[in-house]
């Protein structure tokens, strides 16, 4: 899906247009901050600045449903499904829209070839289960003996597994009493098993999702004035770029610093905010920069504008010297203040 990029100055302010449907009716029109198209306000829904799947609760209402769907499917997914982020989501029990807690580890293999499943549990009580396995099958005259291996916690699945095998053999189903009558159980305790797991690690695409967070924070704090600068246009094109054969970070020559949070010493002072995603915006050397930290995993230093921006009548903009926000991914609470106020609080706690 290709979305247009208009190089014209515009305002997101609401306009009124008249339409006739058996009478005169007012339709509220808005402009999407990503595709820049003017659409009816009924074609807009809540966009989570920090993705909802990682506990984000800060929302804006200026992204059309088409772009919102694209962002969730083709941009945010690279962050929320990143190996490191899925590990954090599992640790903190963060699901999305009633879905199950993500499992970053999947299926592993023990030294003897046995497949195991690492399963996240409540309160960090994660478990390793042996996947049911038919070890061997012996046939003696009219008698067939099956050896099936599975974890103790999964013993209730033995009847279902056995009946699947019997069905393939053309035999009638067993009841529980049949299983108990014909089954001999042997318990083996496996201590500190060595398990091999295969992982996929993305080091590029998750950065577009963090660029999206910075872009939406820029709009949240600076409004229309932010959208009308060249840096914002460049960031917007990087976010909406959907040509797999072209590397977006080379095509648009954008040079944000995005990487592991451990490489950004500036965030060390927020060690007391372990349960929050953190961001702040501040002028530096005549430019405006946005700083972002996602869990204690990723961090970013992103230029938002090559010139100073002073928004007009924006309730979210608190101070020209810097604005701060912390989104608690466990409680959903957002803390907003000036960067000076937050710096003062941090310094008092040292």
C-alpha cells in the first residue's frame, strides 16, 4: 500500500463542510497527520503513541483508520514483536486486547532430540514442558504397545493423545478407565536440561516504530507547527515507506540514533522509573530533539526540527525549554511535566 506525501503547508485544524442527504447536514473534516488527506472525522480513531501492546496509554485522535491500520500492521509490529520486547512483555504480563501473553522462546530441542515448549506463567513463574512424543511402537501378535513421553503437568492430555493414535489405527476410542487399566507410568526427573532455541533478531525495522513514537510525540507537543518542517516530512516518509526492496534508512538519509538503552547513559538518572516508558523533548544547538526509552531495552535520540518551534495554544506543551512524559506500562498512568521539573525531582533523589 502506497500513501502519498504532500510537500505543502497545511493545518490540522477542524473544518466544516456541507453535504446534502435528504437535507442539510454538517460534516466535520480533519486531516490525517500521516497521509495528509482530508477525511470525515468518522474515519479517525484512537492512535496509541506508545503501542498498546507494550502498555501504552497515551493516545491522539488525528490518524485516519487506514493509516492507523497500516501503522499497527507494518510499523508497530516490528517493535512489539521484537524478540527483546516480547521478553519484556512476557516478564510484565502485557497482552494486547485480551490476547495471550507473548512467548518469545517457542519450541526448543534438548540434547536427545526431545522437543520442549517454554511457556510463560503468572507472576514470572515460567515453565518448560516436554511436548508429547510417541517414542516407539511395538507389535506382538494382536497386541500393540505405545511408549509416549510428556510432562507431568500435561498428563491430562494423555487420553486425547492416545485416542488420536487409536483413531489412525482404526481402533475405537478409550474412556479414562480404559486408559488407567492399560497404562503403566514411569516418572523421570530431568535436572537442568540443556535446550537449544532458534531466534530471529531484527536490528533495523523496529527503529521505524520508534520513529513513529517520536513523530507522534512531536505532533502531541508542538501541533501543526511541527508538521510543517522538513525534518517532520522526512520522518513521516521513513515511517510510511513500504518498498521492501529499498532500505528506508539509506533512501531518506535520516540519521537518528536508535539502539540499546544500555548505550545511552542519559537515561541512567531514571533508574527509579523502571515501570515506565520515558520521553522528553528539548532544544539543543538550535534544533529540537526527542529522547525516548522503551522499557530498559531500546532508546533513541531523534532530531524533530532544524529550528526552534513554539506552538500556539497547545495544552500539552508546558515549557519552551523542554517537556517530559512517563507512561507507566503497568498502571497506564501518564505523568506529564516540564523537563526542568522532572530534572529537579531526579536531582533531589540522588
